[in-house]
C-alpha cells in the first residue's frame, strides 16, 4: 500500500522580483505529524497557500491521494479534505461556536431555513470526538484564545479533513494549553489525519513531529526523521550556522548602577522585590507563567501602580507614575504582544518608527516629512530591516522585521534602559540572531536591558545576570559573570525548589 497522501513534485512560484519557491519536492504520509521549519521568508507559507488553493504554482505537480490535482481555490481544497488554520483566526465574534464551525456550509431545509438542531448535534459530536469541552452555544467573543483555536480545529475537521495544516499554532498558548493541543494532534494522528505543523519553536517540533522538512530561500534542504537529527544540526540546515553561534559573545557591563529597585510591592502579586541594573548589562528575568515577571516591569514603568517600594535612577530616588514619564526618564518598553501592544498595523514602516518621536520632526506645528523619512531610512539601514519601502504597511513584514521596527522606534527616543518582553517570540532562528546582535550592540554602547523571556536558552545566552521570580517573590539572582548557569538551575529556582531551601535557611 502506498503510504503517501501528498507529494509535491518540482513546485516553483515567483512574485514580482522574488522567487518564493524553487523546484521544491517533498512527500507527506498518512497519519504523520510533519513539521516545516525555516527562517521567515523561506517559503513555508507560500507552499502551504499553494496546498490550500490560495496560490497556483508556476510549475510542478501536486499528487494528492495518488492522483495529480489542481487546487483552484480554498473552497475546493477544503472540500477535498485539506484544511488550514492560519495564525490569524477567521472566526466571527458575535456568532456561536456551532455557527462558526459550519459557516458558509450551513444545512438548510427546502425553504432555505437553517437546520440549527442538526448543526448543534454535529458540532457536539465533533467536540466529543476530539474530547473538547465547549458549549456549542457560546459566542466566540466569550472564549479564551485557546478555546478559539479549538473552534478553528473543529471548523477545519468538520469536512472530514485528511490533511490539517497548522501555522504557528502555539504562539498564543500557555504550556498547559499547548499540552492540550498536542493531545488533540496525537488523537488526529491516530485517526489517520496528516498534520503539517509549521513552527519556529524547535522544542515543539522535537516533541510532536515524526518528520521535519527544512526550507531555506525557497528550496527544500532535506527531510529528516526527528528521532535521527539533533537540534544543532537542524539549526545549521536552517540558517547555515551552528546553534552555539546564535548568541553573540557576552558583554562587559560596568560596576556603575543605573537603576535600583527597593522593596517593590503590588498586592499579593509582587512582594518586596529588590534588585539593581548596571550600565551596559543585560539583566534577564526568568520564572514560570504567573511568577510576576511582566507585572514587575510594568510596575516600574508606571503602567500599573505599585503599592510601595522605591525606584532610584542614577542614584536619585524618582517617581514614575505612567509610561510617558518613564520614556522621559530614559526608559523604553517593547512588549511581547507585537500585534496588540506594539505595532500599529494600519500604519506603514515610517509611521510606526517615528510615532513616539514625532516632536523631533516638528517645525511651526508641521511635520517635516523629509527629516522623518531620513531618520527612518537610517534605522532601516542600521538594523538591516528587510522591507520593500518605508511606506510598506508594517503588517506585511515578517515577525523579525516588525520587531526591528519596534527597536528602531525605541532607538529614536534615545533611551538608556530598554525593557524588552519576549524579544524573539514568533521569530525564526536566523532573525533571532540578528535581534541578539542588536541587543549586544546596545549594551556595548553603555545602554542597559531588562529582558523577560520564557525561552531559557535565550535567557542563558544573552544575560549577564539572571533574576528568577517565584510566585511574586525574588527566588534568587544568578551572576553569569562568575560562570555560566544552566537550565536546570533556573528551573529549580523557578518552581520553588531552591527558593524553599533558602527560606528554610538550608
């Protein structure tokens, strides 16, 4: 029996000035989880859009279930059993779970009225099959992000999908929610569904995938059994460098204390937190979800109001009642949620870059656009931001380049202290290296960085010292200037093990 459900033979696709895919050939098997990895712009999404009927290839063949197939549009692909879940959900908030699952495919009676009972029963049966505990009459607006993703999965499988494509499905999920997603994927796999899993998170690839294909510059770099390849070798195929070369050499901070926090407290969520930040230092914040890392920096920046505690800048006590004051005092804040808290998707690159420093380009109340343009072009060149034009909408850039725009915005305000939350979330390995280089260049110039990250290798690779929080309290500070730490040491403190021993005086 042929175990191939899908095969690409010499697929190529070009856009004006860009060859997105160059003679790609690969195969997918029944009932496997097949991961696709590669840097942003490598061609992964273009290939999946061809499979889902959004694009037509310039050349090459698609063999689906043993027959050559031409997928003319997404509707046809869907009917043929090929479903895709994009990063951006396509749900209607004011409609119920059941209504969304059968949107545009609603069963109607001869008079054209919706058979609501049949829809509800079908969606209930689908939820039961996937062991999803959701009220099918709940409106989408009342669901959490992970629940909305489960609805997308039900929607995709409601046509008896043979192939399910998941594009960066873990981006909005907590560890607990990700575990539930993996359980559903394993269930689908046991039913013979082929899952194509696109992710920048290599840990997920090694946990859930059977095989992995690397795409680089529009070409297939090879398909590997996950059990037979290491993360180091996979990264080298993706970006052309060893994993140990991803992080630039550590900087050398001075002994000068730029920021000092004493006894910062916020309700029951933050308790008597004290620490210092040195000039030219990256101080990494580690801890489990809910440990208080992000809340702590928001309290320092005045985004949330602390109950007590003191903030000293350059040796002088100061009050920071809001983010505007924080910026005036030399801070900048780059949040983890680029889409909702960082970029302004309706604006172009230049507008996003200069929005916090527009006063620098004003003359008699009018914006001098030539100066605004020159400042933006200088930042694009300095950070090697890949964009067709500074007038391109920022939503059309990759995640790594959007992050560079946020860094450019910060650079134009000339801060001394960069507060960066999840600096490389949703960014491929190659783009991560570029972001890390920028951070290291900032500290080499004497700037300081407070960096919160859920990726322990990132914390270890970039931080001079690592501050570990546990349930709103400081579990300890690890000084890597005295010798490198380990993931085990950080995790032990983050889950309260070392912390409980310290509290007991052991």
